[in-house]
């Protein structure tokens, strides 16, 4: 511990009095992003909410099931579940170059998806399901007979009024098949209320997912995954990895329902933005979950933010982190990359401020 105090420049004559404090802070940081950054995952942290006894009664008010307006007004920047990291690393190494090209030639299709999916209350990030289903190739035909960019089966096509004949197959039509896929996705979400289970059922069928839930005794994908066929559980992980490659982060559709509920409860506890922030503020800001002893004043100084504005967006920020809890911090979108780049520096500066304050309090007693 002595070497750590020397590194951060803490006064030697007061080091002994704060060894315990530093130990506690370092242990707290160990569970936060500071020690969890992974260079080959673009330095992003993997943040997760602690279990909470907070009632989730506010969730229905904050984000009714499948409410697109909530997803749009509350863009989030979250890390990946640790169980998805290894797969994502391997998948990114394999697919990143191809996906970079797809961002260019596939833009017309992504633009179409961005227009259609919201009409059904579906987060637009679900467009990446089409990427792993067909690589946006309308001529794709699976061994099971699924066809088109969304890989719809014949019975699904008929159920959603797509024409399938010897001479015409509307499953290959981007516009019509996207509307049909959205109807199917909505049915699955109404069944499970969990985007990862939606993706699993989209690939493997409702029967297999229900069987996995029954055998595992859980509706959490990460608990039931090994009761699913290998292809299906990897399909879900491919979606998570693809979302990460395209977005540089996780989001609503890469979390389990449990993780989403905890995140929404955190938003409700810390911000209650629906009544405090304007539509313009909501549209121009983003939330990122942080943990560890960050200080609001240090963050504001490093990001060149007005401290009053930061406190308005992040009430009880310092108090929440001082209690060892995580916080869904809201900052303007244009400051997100700056925070990511300076995150470790901001954390160290915050610690130094805390240590110096403690030293002052000790010497004045």
C-alpha cells in the first residue's frame, strides 16, 4: 500500500493515518471499471448493478413493456455481461473488418430498419438480428428452409400475410419481411419480456426456450443457456457481439430482463428524468453506469461541464458512490468519448482529493 500512496503523490507524513482508507477505496475500485477495462474491447468497462431491495414498481411507469419512446429517450452505454466477453473478443477478431464494410454498403438497409422497427415499439438495435441471420443477403436460404434477410420460415410468412409462391417469395423483400419479422419479434417479447430470450426463440423456437426454462428453473439466459442447442446459445452471443462491434457498447437488447430492470430502477432512483429534464436534454444526453470513488467536481472539471448542470442531471451522485453503489451517470453525448479516454485519470484525481480531504480532517482534529 505504501507504494500506491507514493505513486499518487500522497504526503508521506500522513500516509500511515490513511492506509485503511486507501485500502477500502482500492477494494471498492476493484469491483468497478478501473480494473476491468480490456484493451482489445476498446477500453470499455463491464459495469453491473448490485442487487438491490429497491421495489421495481416504478419500472412500469418509467418504461412500460416494449415502450420504444423510453428506449429512444434514454440511450444507455453499458458493458457486456462477463459471460459474453470471451465470445465477443473472438467474434470481433473474426468479423470486425467485414462489419466495417457492411456499415457502408448496408446503410440503406439499416436506414430502413431504423424506420420500421420503431413503428412496432422495438429498439432499433434489433436490426443486428438481421445481420447475424443473413448478413443482409435477401437470397439467403437456411438448411431448415428459412428465407430472406430475416430468415423467416414458410409458416411464419403465411401467418404474416407474405406471399410465397413458385415465382415470388416476399420473404426476400426487405420492406415486407421486416414488417413480418417485427410482428414475430413482438409476439416473442410479449411472451418472454426479455430480449435475449426473444433472440433465442427466434432462432431455436419457443418450444426449445420453454424447455430450457423448465429444466433450468430460470428465465435468465445465462443460467438456462446450456439447456439450449449450441447453435441457439451461440446465436444469442453472436447478436451481443455484433451489437458491440457496431455500437461500441452494450445496450437494452444485450441485457437480460433482470439486468434491464435493475438498470431502470437505478434510473428511477437517481434521476426521475421524466419530470426533471426537457426533451432536448434527454435527446442530447446519454447514461453510463459508473462505480468507484469518482467525484462530481473532478468529472465536471475534466469534461469542462458546469457543475450545477452536472448535479441537475446527476442528483445524489457523490452520496450514492460513497455508499459503494453504482450510478447511472448522465452526461452530454459529445462528452462521452472524453470521459472514456480520461476515465482512469479522473478516478485517480478523485481519489487524491478524497485522501487530501481525509488528511486535512485528521490534522485538524
